[in-house]
C-alpha cells in the first residue's frame, strides 16, 4: 500500500515528481535526496526491488555531481543502501561490491558499518575467514571511534564465525 501524506497524496508519486523536476533543473544533489526518500519508503513497505532501483538512481545522480563532501556522502549512503538491499535479496556478491565502494568512501564510523556488512555477506557465503577479517577491521574502527556498542557488535559477530 502506498504511503500517503496528510491530504492523501501518494508520497511515492510526490518524490518521483520531485526527482524528475530536480533532474530537469540540473539539481542533482536534490534529485539524489528525493531518490533516497523514495527508496526508504519502498524499503519500509518491504519492496526491496523497487527500493534498489531508487538507490541506483540516487547513486547515478550523486556520481554526476561535482565531487564535494555532500556528493561523497550521497554516494556513500547509496552504496550502503544498495549493498543492504542486495544482501536482503540474497545477492551477496553484488552486495559486497557496494559495501567495498562504501568502505572506500567512508570515514571511521562508515568503515565500521562497511566492514560489518562485508563480514555479514561473506559469512552468508560461507567465507568465514574473510568474514572474521572484516569483523576485526570493524572492531578496530569501533575502537577508533570510541563506540563500545560497535565493539560489542563486532565482537559478537566475530565470535559467531
């Protein structure tokens, strides 16, 4: 069922229209944000395939932007969301491609997430040594970031493999 706003408007339609208008106006960062919002709505509705399409368009818009901090952040988020969706859909190899791209763009906190997600995909494929290596990298990132919760998550996953 589509998400609706206060006046009964279809939010998906609103974000699709916004993304198209932003693309026509050359406002690629704003298009990327509209695609992200659309993807989140589809994710929340359990429509992973449609969400993946939105995140792919988000990534394309962000890649077309001049390279600055906000475009880099949009590419990071798009790669993360694409990886998570592909993992949820059972496409672990393609998920890892996006998690690796996320890791390359990320700061310390983002590297924690990327390494953790890489480990999850590798564990799902039965690549336990590789998964353990990524969980150790995630643990190092959590320690650098001062995140005890991150340390606990990385240690827990490391113990599982």
